[in-house]
C-alpha cells in the first residue's frame, strides 16, 4: 500500500476512535511529518485525500480540522407521500425571490448560481473574441437547430467517455437547460396531462408545468435516497402520467444522488409504463470524490430518456447554452425550438466549441470541484456554529446547496422576508413545492467565498431564526 494511503487509514482510524473530535484541529503538515516520519509531499497527499472524502476540512491560514459528522434529515412522517396539483400557481413568488438575489448588496445565500469568479472568464472571452472575428453570415444558418455540429460532436464524445452512446444528431443545443427541459416536457405532453415530479422539486419544473397548463403528481423524496420507486409505480398505475421530471444527481434543493441501481430500476419502470423521463442533470459535473455519477440516460435502451444539461452551473452562466440528448424526440424538439426561440446564439455556440476543443475544461472542472467542496465545508461549519438548536442540515456529497430543516414553528418564507431587511437572501422551501409541507425548510447556497461578511450574515440569520422560535 502506498505510504500516503497508510497515513490516510491511520488518521481515519484515529478519528473513528475519537482521538480527534469533529471540529478539532489536526496536527499541522510539518508536525505530521515529524509524527509519521513521512515526507511533506506524502503528508500533503494524505490530507488532500481525506479532504476530498469530506473527512477533514481546511481553513485558510489556519490548518486542517476534523469535519463535522454527516447529518441527514429524516423524511417527516407527517408529509404526504403523494400530493396532487391540478393547477400550479407559483411563478410570481419565484420571480420575486430571484429578483432579490440580483441586488449586488445582497448576501447571496438564496442564489441559484455559483460565484462567477470561479469561472474561466478570460479564456471564454478570448474564445468569444476569436470566433467573433471569423464569424460569417452562413454561421447563423449553420447553428440553427439542432445546433453547432462541432459542439454536438464534443458533447457526444463526453457521453462516450462514460460509456453512453449518444449520436450527435440526437443532441439539440438550447438556450440553457431550462429551455431544454421545457421543450422536452412540451414534446411529450399536451395541456391537461399529468406529470410526476419530486417533492420538493426544482422550482423550474413547477414553472414549466404552470406555463404548459399541466397537472402535477408530486411524490415525496427521501433526503438520502430520493423518490420511493414503489410510490412511483403506484402513481403510474393510478394516473395517466405522460412524463416524469427528475433530478438524478445532486438534486436541487435536497442534494441526494440516486444510486446506480435505482437509476436503472427507474428507467426500466418508466419504460414499462411508456412514460418519458425528463432528466435534469445540470449538476452532474459538480461531484465530490473520484468518480462522476452516471445519469439515468446510461440505462436508456428505448430512447425515452431526454437528458438535459448545460454549462451554466459549471462553466459560464451568461452564455446560456444548454442541450438535450433527446433520443427519438430530437426532431420534435427542433421543430418546437424553431417555433419559439428559433435558435441558440451562434457566437456563444462557436465560442464554447472553441473552448471545449482545448484541454482547459477538465482542468477547470477539477479546480471548481475542489473549491466548491472546501467552501461547502466552511459554510456547513459556520451554520453549525450559528443556527439554533433544532435546525438540521442535510449533508450531500456534491453540488453547492445545503437543505436546512428548521423547527416546525419557524416559517421559512417569513424568515426570507425578515432576512431581506438585513440584505440577506435565502431560498425558502415554498419555492420547491406547490403545497406547504416544506414551509419550515430553506435552501442555502455555499458556492461563494466565505469571508467576514458571510460569517456575519450567517450569525444574523441564526439570530433571526432564534427570535422566531
């Protein structure tokens, strides 16, 4: 066994034996060199492995500490397993919450996006500048649906790297993931149809259902394991469901990732009932650990999984470039796009094709994952310090959101309005459900650099919650 792995096992055993308690500082790198007799590089490698596994956390200019023990929420027994909504009316509230996050003076705990400083802005602007100078009138035509050929081929190769066969002709480039998801839903439903969603779910699903005049069957999710497939099967037998909109990796807002076995069973169950799966997979690149999780699309044998993603959460939000690997629905989605937004910006598509043609993207993703994991650990520790007793933080290995449960008497929407008065935004649980089961929950964005202002805002938020209790 490599020496650094021996040290990893030794420190892990010490933490398990409570030699080092959660929150306690570990020996410094140099002290660990003296204690272990190993080189500085070996010790650094061991600490990095432990940090990537979430066992320890680093604090700038301070050192390494034992990470807080993972805490998982239990699904409250009072929650309805299945909730019906024959009409959805949530868009106005979501609009107000998202508008508040645009204020530059606002502490962006409620934001949906990561810190833009984490993105390779200069390289992207250089790529955009290069393609702008060489843009021809024909490029506008060549980048109409299904989109830029080079970009679609690059995406097809990235699927192939995970062992998934997706032809470039199955991929449609869209104006961000939201258009990919909305067009996918529109392609497989008619007004009045039933659609299954998670509860809680990404608010974009609720907005799309509202806009398309669909009906929702919301099935409660376990905070660690996601939707109960037995409940899903019963819903499929009871209602004439046409589509199922799910997030399989780093679900927003809760954070769980479905197991490989569950994804396979999910695809097989929906295929049996001839129900399309619209897979929202925008956080798949923001995983912690060594292996990228597979999408449910990997188990699709009938072309009935519409796999949607984008570059907005991991590379650049402003370009608004996403895609759908649409299987047999690719042609229909192209026609729907031509009738709505016509096409995705040709310069943006060309710039991304240019950038992805280099090796910079994967290097950027490795750095991004490392920074987001560190920031998530720092935010979790701060919330542990400042939230009052009774608040619970759901742990997850990926993404940049924490899902927080407050004592039942604390209404998160009321907390949202009180926090706004202090220039602090949060995303209350009522954004993620058409009912009131998650009125005492909120989503917390951890993707921003943790500084004194963030610490003070977390303390203020904890104080507001304590007042409401």
